[in-house]
C-alpha cells in the first residue's frame, strides 16, 4: 500500500487501524484477512462515524469500514460521510463472504425468542428468515452485529429483560458465550460485503488492476446531464462498475452521482476523463484510486508486471542500438 507520508506511521512504529467494534464483527474479520493489516495495532470504535472521525483527527492511520453489501446495497452513512463530511482517500478494498447466524444464551430455544438484535443492515439481509421463523419478534437495532452478541452474552439489563437473540458472525458466538440456534440465515447464499480502508491523504500506486471512485456534481439539472457525464467514460472505453445517485442535502431533487470505474488516476485515459469532467461540472470529488479486490486480482497484476518488464527489456534493447549507432 503506497500512501502519502502524512498518513503512514513514522519509521519503527506500528500501523494504527480503527474499525467498527467491538471484537467479533465482520469488519474485523475482513480487516484481519489482509496480512498487512493483521500485523497492525487495531482499535475498535463504537460507530462508523467514530471510525471516520478517528482517521480525520489523526488518532489512527487508517479506518476500515463497510461500504457496500450485495443484498442491501450501499452503506449510505459511509458514502454520504465520504462525499459531504470528510476529506479522506480510499486506500484498498476487501470483499468478504457474509454468513449470518442466529445466536442466544445457552439453553434458549428458537420458540422462546421474543426479540432479535443486530445492526439494521444485517437484519435486512435476513428479512425472509425473520418473516418465516420469527414473524412476531421485535427487532432491536445495535451499532454492530458483534455488539448485539456482546450485550446478550454479558446479560445487559435491556437485552435480558425478555428472551433475545442476536444476528451476528460465528466468531461473536464464541467470543461472547452464545449458542448458535440457526446457521446461515441470510436470504441469499452469495451474500458479500465490500469493505474499504481510508486515510487522510495519499493515493496507492497503480497495480494494473485498480478501481477509482468519484462523486460528480451537476451544474444544473437538465435533460441529458447524466448522459453527458457517462459519455466521457464511454468515449474512452472506461468500464463503470457502479453508478448511484445521492441527494446533495441542498434542495429536493438536487442529486449528485457516485461513480466507481476500472482504472487508476495515474492512467492517462482516466486522468484525461476526470480533467474534462472537472472542467464541465460544478464539481468532482475524488474519493480514491486503489487496488481492486477479487480472486483474479493477483494474477492480473502479475501479468501486468510481466508485460511491463518485457516491454522495458524491449525498449532497453532499442535504446542500446541508438547509442551504438551514435558512436559510429
């Protein structure tokens, strides 16, 4: 990971990474799946907003947060914070398979459950199961999946008042002494969440398999405005991987467009595209260029690196001939 000097620890110190806690969240699991981050000094925070504020205030070098889910879509609080509230750069993305489990204190039966606690996005991902199996249960919102498990496991007064189960990762059941009542209760077996690490500044070096994220603000709402924006990408054969609109918080009907696309700002075609967009629109906010996640990534990067080496050797051979010719 290459980031600007202001966002990395001093020589000899340990990388500091903040994440959505407590221990046992999917965010922590995704974080620890990256060897570089697993060796860092990681700190749990009580909410997504606290993670971003810790990065912005310099308490940590990086913040690690969920950005998008395959079932529920964008984590709107994070996207809106990045677009409107903070000046942070995406450094990396990590995609994690998500399997959710229903858990409760030992001895609890499924028929006993009167309430289900978890982060709202997790309960939404299990809507079908809850409607079929626990249609009469009250749903309680917590700051994270692991927090729900922790509160139940520690016999919190509110959680213990009536039989309550948590929707959380398997690790949380082990950490907080809960039994798994039902496993894999997510509505779709291919459920995944995309996480990102964030720094105050800096752009990772291009790898040959990268993604860039920007927010585009229109000068005025008029027919064809989105078409004109997309035309810049189409004309340059840049593949979009995500497109969504978000209200700008200024007026009803006033929207900006959040766009993810393949490529890196160091690529000439990408920088040319963004330059033209910046010149024509009311504003373009650059959110980051970073290595793209996915199982094919390492192989693609190796192929790109090999091609660069071969091209470099070819060019060195040609320039050597020019020097030899000059001596004659």
